[in-house]
């Protein structure tokens, strides 16, 4: 088992995001790895919410904006996911079966896990909301809310967490603008699909760091990908054609038997 991955079993049973009972399901056919949400960001969000209708609306809304979303309807399993898998933010309901939202938050913070958290609260839960903010929630929304509002809060808390609105990633003469979505090699503009953009963004966020296929899949696709797939290889090849083919210096490197990285600054 790769480090950082939860043991198979309960979590997966309760929280499978796209296939398999009894977790919430995607309404679309096929696993998310194939349905590939388009959009402006590869921010990965864990949604811990037991009301299926709300959870499903959140998933659809976020995926339409390019977020990668895992949904979990049980507090204990949500906590396990939050502590064992890489997320950029969590949307956390307060009343949950198993561990409640506030106790999840309390445990995350006491373990010094800095995952940005947006709490979902009912109008009647004023005390819980205050307690949540005291415990270290980054923001909250009162139900019912507009999905656009949640998206704005998530962008705000993840920007804060990633250290201040760095909107342009640069490696050598390759630049990726997170706001305008423009990618350039020197002065040449490179057209990427949303998924290619997400993969390149992920590589460029840590130049020099080798990312395994599993890590890439977890960040750029949902966690329940098929480990037998060669999707990562396929996308790396596509990126190479677009980013490196015409350039004298190749930036995307294969580390044999390990994974991929983008060349560190010289
Ligand atoms: Ca609830």
C-alpha cells in the first residue's frame, strides 16, 4: 500500500464517489476518471455531508467548475479520508452519522492538519458555528446557500492556504497563469485541455519533486481511479508533445520506475 493511502474497506465502501453502493453516486455513467470534469482548477475537495441531495448538488456544482470532488456521508470515514488523503479543502457538515463535524474539525486541528475547512451549518446552529470558527474553521455557509457562494469561499480558503494568490507558476521559460488559464513556452501560447492543464499545474507546483502515478491520479483525478490504467502515461505524452516537442530544453522528465517531475530550476 502506498504511503498516505487509507486501507481499503470501510472508507471506500461508505464513500465511493462514483460507483458502488452505498455511497453517493455520480449521476453520469462511468467513473469520474473517464467523465473528466472540465474547468479552471484542479483543486481537490472532500465533501463530508450526509444529506444526499445536498451532497449531490455540491458535487455537480463543484465538478462543473473543475474541482475534483470526493463525497462522504459518514463522519468517521470522512475523518479517515481527511487525514490520509491529499485534499486542498474540505466542506464539512456539522450533524453527521458517526463523528460529528465539529469533532472532525477539533481532531484535525489538534493533529495540526491545516486542511482548509468550510463548515455547512443550519440557521439554528449559531453556537456550533461560533464553536467551529473558534476551533479553526476557515469559513462557514448557512444552509440553504448558492453553490456559487461555496465556490467563492473555496477559492478564497485555498488561495489563503497556498500562500497568497500566486497566480503565475513559472519553470524555466514555461509559465502557467492560474487566473487567465494561459500557458506559454517563451512567447508561444500552448493550448491545453482542462485535464492537461490540471496535470501541468500539479507538476509545476513542485518543480523537481518526483510524483508517482498514484499521487498524480489522486490529485488530478478522483481517488477511486483504476490503478491498472495508463491514463497518466497518456496524458504525460500529450503534455510532452505540446510543451516540450518544439523546445530545445525538455522540462517534463520521466524518473524510471518512480514517476514524473518537471525539471527543477537550474
Ligand atoms: Ca447533516
